[in-house]
C-alpha cells in the first residue's frame, strides 16, 4: 500500500486533515511508498516546515501500520 493510498483511505483525517486535503486535491502528488521521493516532492513544491513535519508524523504512523522499521 502506498503512502498516498494509506493517507487518503486509512489514516485518521482528523489528525492529518490538512495534509490529507492537500494530497487529495493534488493530482501530481507521488503515489509512492518512498520517503525520499515524497519529501523531495514537498521540497520542490515549496512546502512549509509545518507541512513537512506533518508528513514526517504521518509517515511514521504509516510505517508502523505497515509493520516497517521507522527510517528517515
């Protein structure tokens, strides 16, 4: 399951609402399970520090749900 799919379908929108809404509206957001690809996308889109931190928080939960090791 990709991060985008998880965020839009499985995550708690109350916790990640702003990020979820932005991703849902952004047709070019990477449908990926690669942290660096998504972070580079956010950087190239001039995402603010709050958005990048929200992504990090959501990413860590995504990895936990996927049973993967937390790595950044």
